């Protein structure tokens, strides 16, 4: 039996006593100047660090793949998280950590911007698979081509012949 607090409100739905959110975001960002710096074991060490840090900060990562010059992450945002704040936490802390651990022989930083694309619940599995298969995917398509395709899919005007990634990344 339902108690008063959880009772059907009689107005065609349940009383909203809690916040219910399912917000999935596919994030993409690159290394500064899209330099291929995250190579060999470095990319896996950085991946593990970001995963550990994200758990500490309550960032729910569903999938992540680090390529030599860019990163794909699928996150599920809670009702109290904002995309920009979440990305800044991950990028800022990870670049600081990469430099403090001297993982790259030069000063490391991420490019200023990022891409953040909403994903419906029905596409989460496909996006997770897409992210997991980045190594295979990039044997056929460059990062610039890939990101241009994503931008066009989300309605941005990108020339078919322009294989560079827009400056905002």
C-alpha cells in the first residue's frame, strides 16, 4: 500500500517528490594543437587516473577512450551537475596530474574547448560501443573527419572538404 507521500496525485501522474534525471552526454576534446601526445601506455595510465578521479568527484563515466590526440567520454549527469563544470573538472585536474607526473616530455594541456552532445537512453549502448572501438575507427577516419561528422550530425555547418577540427576544440 502507498503511503501519503508516494500516493498517486489524482491529476494524471505521480506526485513529484524527488528529482528524476537521465542525462547522457557524449564528450569529445583534444590535446592542445591536436598533438599526438597520449601514446603507448600513457593513454591507459591517464584513462585510469581520470576514472579514479571521476569516482571521487561523483562523475559517472559510462565509457571512455583516450586516443593520442583526443578523448571520448560518455557520462551520465546527475541533477546537480552541469556539463561545463564537469568537463572543466576532468580536463583541469587531468592536465595538472599529467604534468605533475611528468608523463609527457613537455608541458601538457588540453585544447580550450570541447564538444558535448546529448544522447538518448536508447542510444547509450551504441555510443558506448562507438567509444570502445575508437582504435579500429581511426584506422579509417582521422579525428578531424570524425569530429566533422559528429558536428554535422548535430546540425552544425561543416564543409565536407574541411577535415580540420574547428578552433573551438
